[in-house]
C-alpha cells in the first residue's frame, strides 16, 4: 500500500529569500508600534501552523495560547518569563514556549525566525 501525503513537502534552502507579507504592527507590543511580516508555510487543523516571522525592535508582552517552537535566523531578544529567569535568544538559538507561558520579549535587533505553533 502506498501512502500519499496530504500536503507537499516544503524545503527552504535560504529562508531570507522568501518574500514576507506585511502583518501590520505587533499586537503584543507595549511601546512604539513594531512592524511585523511573515509567511505561513504550512497550516494544519486548528492552530497548527509553521512559518517565518520578522519583527522590528521593541518591548512586548506575551501570553501563549498554543505551544510554540522557534529557531532564530537573525536578531537578538531578551525573553523573561513572569517570575522566572531572563534568556538572551540570538541567531542560531532555538526555544520552546509552552501553552500558558507569559512574560516579556525585549527585541533588541530585528528578529527573523522560523516558528511552529502546535
């Protein structure tokens, strides 16, 4: 029996070459408006999705309604969980934010990342 995939495989050789769509100002931003852009590369049932995201520097506050895994291609941010430790996340780093995570992101250099929401 041969299984046929429901969606084609997506392979990114150079994610910086992908044309991003304007996603408007970051809703979680807590200072001056922060420009965001992105590209959804895969969408599953419900909130399942994977894609690329770019955001300009500035402060923001987050409460995750899904789990999210990220891998940073470029940029720098300081992530601080409420009541917890601060982490510097930069190009080459990966992180997982579990559903219910709350805290702040202080984006210090424009962030370009791959994300998976699940």
